[in-house]
C-alpha cells in the first residue's frame, strides 16, 4: 500500500484490520505468555516482553511511516532514547546538541558517564563545531531539530554526511516533527527516536516511546537490547498510540496552521519581546527547515520581559493548560525556566537563551481566533498593569 500518500497510509496500512477477525481496530492482546503446541516448533510469540501482537502492530506501523525496516515501542520516550544509548560501549564518545531535551541531557551527563561513555555538547547548527568535536572514539552524533525550547534548526543531511565520513551513526529525536513533517532516515540518519507521548499519541493520556531504523545491524542489536533491558510498552498503551496515529496528519496540520497565526499575532504585539518559530522566514534556520521538513510544526516560544510578566500573563490566560509536555489536542503553555529546565544551573540556562521571561506554547486544536483573543486579553492586562504601576509611581512622586 506504499504507493498511497502519507495521509492515507496512516489509516490504510498493513494494520488497517485484524487478519483473524476483520476487526477494524487492532485487538489489545493482554496475554503475558503464549501456549506452545510443540517444543520443536515454537509459535510466533512466546512471552510478551520478547514479542506481543499489539506491540508488533505499532512497531511495524512506525517503521513503515518513518520509511524504515524495523520499529520498536518502549515504555516512554526516555526508555527508547536510553535503550538506544546502550548500543554504545565503555570508552565510546557521543557528540550531542547542547540544547537537547532535559531528560536526554540527564541520561548523558549523569548516567552514561558512570559507564565510561563520554560526550561533547555542541552547537549543532554550527557544522564546524560538530566537525571539530568528533574524536576517534566518537560513535554517535545525536540531533534534535527543531530544538527545545528555542526551535533551533540542525541540517540533518549535512550532519549525517559528516558523521558517516567519520564512521559515526546519527540518531535523530523526531518528537517535535513526527514522520508527518520530517523523515530523518530519508535524510541519511540511522535511527529515529520519538517521545510518542507528544504528537504521535496526541491526547495527553499515554506515556510512550518509539524507535525506527533502516540499518540491519542496528535493528538486530536494538531488538536484542529491547528484550534484554525490557522497558517495553504495554499492549493497552500500544493500542492508544495506534489510535492516536490515525488522526496525526489532521491534528498536526491544523495545529501548525494555528501556530503560524498565533506566532504572527505574538510577534506584532508590543509587550512580546521575541517569538521563536521556524515558520517565520526571519528565523535563522527557516531555509534549512523548509528543505528538510514539510511544515513548521505546532510548537513556538516567546519572550516576555521577566518573571513578573510571565506570572501576570499565566494568571490571566484562560484557554491553554499550564503544564509540562506538548503535542496534545489541547494547547499547552509551559514555563521552561521553572519546568523543563528548572534543574539547570541558572547561568547555564540563561546562556542557552532560556531566560525568566521565556514561555513555550504547543498549539492544540482550539479555534486559533479564540486563543488569540485569550492571549490578547492576558497581554493587555499585563500592559495595563505596567501603566497602572507607572501611574501609581507618578502619583507617589507627587
Ligand atoms: C518529552 C520528550 C522526550 C522524553 O519522552 P518521554 O515520553 O517523556 O519519556 C524526549 N525528547 C523530546 C524532544 C521530548 O519532548
């Protein structure tokens, strides 16, 4: 069915119905173990850590959507990423984006070093920085694009080329884009990783991770690690992710259109100091992003004056939930300085542009005009607050 467009393949793929019953929803196979008719002829499944039909349906689906050969489903995005790092051995080295997801930063920085796996954090948008950081023992270059929360763009094809020339593998965290908008294996990457908790499942009701590859050796070794380490996704959660995938194209298309509208509104507002969105032609990575992805996505960040402005704004704004996470049907507003990046030392955080005035917005499926109206009232209050303070200060001076 691969001649169909991506949008159609989300629905009409090898798992459009259950071959045994015709059920138009993949059955949740809850069994932990499978009866073997004859020990000389083991069945397709023996134990659910090693293989489960519901999980297999999801794994084959993500492999197909990423144009890979093999897929894997894990208990979380971090379980997928951490298991992928177990492809490395003592003495190996990783080159990784300095603005990588916080959990990945922690895994590299606080866990892998204990196993003798070293790293260098680089500015992935600077190919010279990447090239000079590759050492003789570098085995993996790890990319996240667009990055979180400042939406920096890495040239996937250029970095994978550089990695290959130095005998390194390239891993790409594709959570922000999903295979609807970006397919890193087509650009030369060896392994794609996802927090399926976000856009892929999309409903703020499951924590899940996925991996896909087209590299036969990685496929075999990652399957072995998935079974050895055992951080697999349970059958019911696999079913929730499969259900979420069916609407992925439609969700991400609408949310991206709304994000562009909202980003433009924010950029024109006098109280907003900066807006970060790869859909703007003024974004420094916009041409690279346009070349490698089919759309700007549904996540943007914007900067208010300071913590007090953020406090006022978040108190007044009504529609988005105020929470960590992203990629859901409801818009999610988050405050990196106090949420995702709270554990980072303040100076390091500010050096990375994550100041006390920065907010991240993941745009959901609400009517964008309602969101704009809501932001407008919240921002105008903030302005009035400032005028009011000025007024009071003036009257105090008098
Ligand atoms: C959330 C997230 C992760 C971690 O995924 P979990 O499902 O929370 O374990 C990894 N990478 C990115 C870019 C994320 O947003």
